[in-house]
C-alpha cells in the first residue's frame, strides 16, 4: 500500500481548489448546443452543452436567471458565460452559468462592443466633432431603402413641415451583405452632389437586420462626411454605432425628418412676430422721442428770452396795475376828506348864521364890527342880512358887561 | 461652386434671425438715438424681406440620385 491515502472528499476538495485558482476557468465563454435541459421547480436550470466532440454539464442557479433573457430550448446554439468548477458530491466538474446568449447574437454583440470601444478610443464619438444641424435646410439627402416605412415616414413629415425643401434619396440596401457598402456609397454620392443635411437610417428590425449600421466602414463614412448627418436607425431602443458617430441621433426616421426639416409655418410665424415686434418697438421709440421732444420744447420755451421778456412784461403790467390802484385809493381818500371838510366848513358858514337871524355888521372901511371901540355915534356902518345889506348910522353907544 | 454659395446663404437665415433679435433689443434701448433706431428698423425690415426671399416657395418632388450622382424623378 502506498503511504499517502486520501479520502474522496479530500481529493474532490483538492481538485476543486485547483479549478478555483484557475483564472481562465473562473470566467469563460463556452459555446455549444443545448441538450437535456431541465427547468427545476427551485428555479435552477440544469442542461448540457454539447458539440461534435463532447459535452459539459451546466447549471444556472435561480439567482443568476437575470443573465438569461429567453427560454432555453433543445438544440439551441448558445454562448454561456460562467465558471467551471467541481461538484464534489458526484465528483464531476460542471459549468456554472451566469449569462447565456444566443450564439449569433452573442457574437454580434461582442463585435459591436469591440468596435464601439475601438471607435470611442479613436475619438470618433467625441462631441467636438459633432456638426450643427442647419437651422434651415433646403436640400436634404436621405440614405435609406426606397421602399418601406422609413422613407414614407420621412416624406410625410418633411412635406407636412415644409413642402419647399428638396428631398434627394439615395436608394440604398439597408440589410444584407452589401448593405454597408451601399450605405457608404450613398453618403459619398450625396456629399458630392451637395446637400445641407443627410438622414441615414432605416426602419426597425432585428439586430441582424440593423447590422449594416454597426459596420466600421459606415461609421467611418459618417465621420468623414462634411455634411451634418442625422442617424435614424430602427426604434428608439435600438442604438447602433452609426448613432454614436452621427452628428445627431434621431430615435426614428420620423423624428429625423422633424429634426432635419424646419417647420415652414413656424418659421413664417417667427418672421411675422419679428415684423410686429420691429414695428411696435419703432413706434414706441418714436412715441418716446416725441414725448421727449415735447418736454425739451417746454424747457426751451421757459429758457427763451421771449419767455423771460413776457414774464417781465407781465410783472411790469402787474406793477402798473398796483400803482394805479394805489393812486386811485389815495384820490378817494382825499375826496372823502374834502367832503368831510366841506361839511365842517358848511357848519361854519356866515350865510347860515345870517339865516338863523344873526346879522353881520362892518364898518365903513369894510372891517367886521366886533367892539364899540371901533365906531362912534353918527358914523356909518353896513349890516348884512340874508337877502341884502342895510346902511345905517350909529345913534348911541352903550357899553355892556357880558358874562361868559 | 453653386452649392457652396447656396449653403452659405442658408446659414444667413439663422444669422439673420439672430441679427433681428439683436437689433430688436437695441430698439428698446433708450440710449440709442432716433436716427440709429430708424436705421435699425430699416435693417430689420430688409433682413426679414431677405429671409422671405431665402425661402423658396416652390413645392418640390423627391428626387432619386444614382451612383453617378444623376438625379431622377421619384415615381
């Protein structure tokens, strides 16, 4: 007997350890045909992958089911991503699947990812190379199939938005072996012919149908094209290399037409608006200037010599008026005073005294006779009464003592 | 080339719109003189007229282009 004896478990554990440490076996893509497929009630899937040379047992645990997007069927050609390890209980190795894709698709996807990475590294998706889509295009080049929904949609939308743009279609093959070359040719022909913008695309389809738009020559033709390119491949969820490299990605051909063709009515509306705005603002401007003119005119008027002269004249007239008023008042006052004096004077009038029965006597030399000393008996005197004078001679003089 | 010429003109349409926007805002500026405003207004009207002329009003039929660059009517 040999010295070293190991248990089954030890051997299996040892082998398992070797598998686990192996970098390649831990993460490996294996392609083959599905056979003996069993969906277990636990959610795990057990199957074998086989090809002409042999088979390998596979399991996909319920926890990894998100890595499988379709129903596994006998005979399907698939690519399984997983790790190879040992199932100790049976002492056999198997493939623990994490992702399963259909073979054709898987290969295409890998090709897509590889090309995408390559072109990205070359900077072909860089925003700095993206050209602006013209604001108003008159000539729009289209590279797509001459029949089918895509071109119909583009024509309909373009006509609706602006019937005055010229659409030029390069009828391209959009699927099959010659498709990529045909698309490249279309881009080049249209560029030589001269268009303002180009729509390159096709309607929806499977990844194989859309494949031409994932070809490197198409990507390079779009990149090299000096005319802005709008890509429009399939539906919104389909993204191709052409979409990454195009100057603008439209989710569908219809959307591409909307992006390429300026809406004619909207444009006219915009111009109408501009026209109205121009006129409105000019009118406002004129109005404002008119108001300013009026203001300035008023200011100028006030500052003018004529205005100042007027003002002085007005002042002079006012003064004259005041002067006249003052003068008149003074005159009135005087008049009044005169009347007062006249009244008082009247009270002192000798005539009035005469009327009251008094008389006025004067000597013969015309002096008022007020004292007996002024006259002697026999002398003449004149006595004035209201209606005439009396010449008389003094008979006698009698002095009289009067009190008070 | 004729194409290049046309292309240049088409860019002017967008440029013209931008210019009109700019002179519209200038028109509201009170520091801009009346004389200048008239000039701006005239320029705006002229630009709009040219914009209108830029738009070809003839309805187009789609054309097909072949590999030699020859265009044909699409039926």
